[in-house]
C-alpha cells in the first residue's frame, strides 16, 4: 500500500533546501524542525505533530 499526502515529506523538504543551496538564487530557504524528534514541519505549525513538543528551531539557508 502506498501512502499519499498533500504535505511535503521531510525528504522532499530537505531535497529542496539542498537544491536551493547548490543552485544559488537570491532566495532564502527556511527549514523548521522539532528539536526533540527532528521532524521537519510546516512553518505555520507551532507544535510538532509527532511528539507535541513546542521547541521548534528555524534554519535559514542563504
């Protein structure tokens, strides 16, 4: 069974971040993830959907 979701996976988000660094543009890429479990989350979320931790870190890649 395949699982399909409308939200990007952590792999997809990380892949896009790496592409933005390798193929430089003037844009800044922001990655937000939970400090407890490492789940990459959507920027509008303030609590991790996996472990309910509210300690979210933001990485900005320029």
